[in-house]
């Protein structure tokens, strides 16, 4: 059977999102998730996960919109006057002004916060693919993946082909292992069975692909934090539908987690 990772982003963004992800993991709808430690609900979500027997997950590195883990005074190039991380568009507009040492400092603080929860770090991902905002940020993420001996979700595949070379070169010079193709919503603002089925026909099956989902239950807090609201319910239903149809087994796919990718020894 061919291996595949079915992942949901944003564990810890809100308690209802965390509960939906835990349900997905326990029922075999999902095989991986990643935590957003910049959310005030992360600590309670981490406790809930461990109570449910979930001991490890990835970390969703954040550089936009949330409250940073670092004191804003220590990362002035990354924050607004209100002390929050900038929106992604402003990060893009100010690429040349971002202090890469401050990026490293904030990402390290997020890792430290994650590990302090008692959860095991299994891999790294990034919110809005901010790891690929610029090669210098990607180099920091590779450095951290090497330090903590964890694989990296291969978000470079979502860049236009003409921009991928610089990132691929950095990756080739590292020992970090990555996943394969990243399967995301295409025709609608949510992932559908058709999206998944059509994209899986085109993937290189020698490296496990990742289906990137966003599952969750709704709450007033979510509506204030994210544009993905009812989309999360739809994607949860998508994964339930595929499971009910025995789609994975019929098409020779086996759900795995990031431990199968292995440590960085390539």
C-alpha cells in the first residue's frame, strides 16, 4: 500500500477546533495535526490532547496576525505598534526590513512553548506557508528541523515553479526530510472528495503526500480569528465521507503519521 498523511492545521486555535481534531485523530479520519501555540487556547488544548492519549504532534510556526510568544520589544521588525504580529500582506511588503534573527527568536520561542506543554514534537509546518515567504526564513526553519531532528512539511511545492529553485537548493544542502506533494482545496474554499481524488492521480507516490485540511467546530471565537469557519465543518464531512466509502483502502492508500518519514538522516 502507498502511504499518505491526512493532516489538519490549527490545533489549539480554539477549543472547539481542538476537539474536532482530536475526534478526527481518534476515529482515523486524520493521521496528523499541528499546534498553533500563539493562541491562548493552546495550553488547555494540549492538556485535552494528552488526556485523550495523544502525546505528540507538529508545530505550526506563526509569523502573522497572532500575539507573538516573544516580548514584542524583542522582535520589533515583526510586529505592529499594538504588539501583534503583522498580517501576511504587510510581511510581504516589508520583506527586506524583516530581521531574520528576530524570526529565529520567535520561532525558537514557539518551539519552547510547545515543548513546555509536555507534547512531543513530531514535525514542523507553517501558518499560511510563511516558511516560504523568503529563502532566509526557510533556512531558519530547516535549521530548526535539523536541531530538533524532525521532518518538515514540504510547503515549497505550493510556490510557483520559477520560485522553487532557491528553496530546493537550501533543502538539498540540509539533512532534513520532507513529505511529498501537498494536496489542498482547489475549486472551492474548502477541500472536497473530488479535489483529493483528482490530485492523488498526479502525485509521485515514492514520497508520502500530505492532504492539508482544516477541520473544526464553530464558535464565536473562531469567527473573530479566522476566515475559515463553516469550511471546517465541510472538510470534516469530506473526511467522514471518504472513510465511509472506504476510499483509502479501495485505492491502496494507508494513512500514516510523520514518524514514518523518519529522522533527518538522508
